[in-house]
C-alpha cells in the first residue's frame, strides 16, 4: 500500500509560480516589491516635482513646516491639497473645506474597492494600510497588471509615490525661504495650471464633458457674485450640481477598472 508523501516546500513554490502567484500565500517577495517600485518610478518623479509647487504655495499661504508636511503625510491627495490651499487663502471655514475635500475624494472609495479585488491579501491589516495610499496614478498601474498582484507589489506602488510627494513638499517649503518673494508669489499660477491640466483631457472627449464643466463653473460664478453663501458653500454646491448633471450627460464607459479586475 503506497503512502501519500507530503509535498516539499520547493514543490509548493514551483506550483505557486506556475499558477502565476508568488510563494507564501500571496504575500509576495522582494522581487515583487522591486517590480512595484520600478513600475512606480514615473509616478515618483512626477509627484516629486508637483509637490515642490505645493510646498511653495503652502509656505506662501502662511502654513508652518509642520502643518504643510502633515498635509502631505496624512492626506496624500494631490489635487485636493491644492484645492484646500485655495479655499484656505479665500478665508473659507474649516468645516466647509473638510466637506469639499471629502466630496472631491469620493472617487477613492470606488478605486480602493477595485484595488481590494486586485490584491491577493493574506492578512486583515493589509487592507486599511494599502487603502490609504491609493491614488489615480498608482490605481492605473495596479489595474494594468493581468491577474492579481501581491501586497508587496501594491505596497511598493504606493509607498514610492508617497515618499516622493512628501520629499517634494519638504523641498518646496524649504526652497521658499531662499527664493525671491516675487518668484514665490508667481508660483501661485501653478495651481491654476494644475487644474487646467486635469480638466483639459476630459474636455477633449466631447460636448457632454464640456457642458458638465461649464455648468459647474457657471453655478460657482453665479453663487460667488449673487449669493451670500461664501466661497466654500459655492464651491460645494457647484461641485454637486456638476456631478449630478454629468450623471445624465456623460455616457457610461465600457470596460471599467472593475471589469478588468473580474476578468
């Protein structure tokens, strides 16, 4: 009578690689982490340069080094941080800024849900930790992979850009102390350039996107001119009205990220 032999660790590892998963119950290995950093390099350099402008603008907005750095350390939301600076400079109250900040970042809820299906989690604490670092750019990198990715890969794709963003923030705030006042003040223009860079690709998609953006801008302008609500509530109402109109005007896209995850 033959006895069933327990498969060796080497055999288990080989079988795991054949199935397309890394050994170790999906936790990944140093190669996964290195590959994640390599895939995230363009994001790291892009975030570093963009966050230098954020650090400069934050210093010009009279935020201390600790306040500026905490902004990037604990929120890490890119464009929303620039928006918050603009609202701070406009004298908007704290609750209004928090509300506008939350509305602008609602998309991360859907992105994190898609990433949760994409990553081969093995421990509960990995989910909240990796949910924190999801951004538009590293979301695109993760969902571009075929099949699932390991937590090590996803961690590298997130922590690299996070470090780049925070180093750029620090450098921008420190450089602000040695730059001429006129040049530092001119950096304010980078805020509007950033928003235009985010908006123009969508406007090129067609009239539904143009009408959606124009309606939000029109509502905000009218409220600013004729309403006593103030900049904060005007921005929030304009954002909500543009979102609702966009739901009806903009056609649903085929082949969303969630579809890719299920594939």
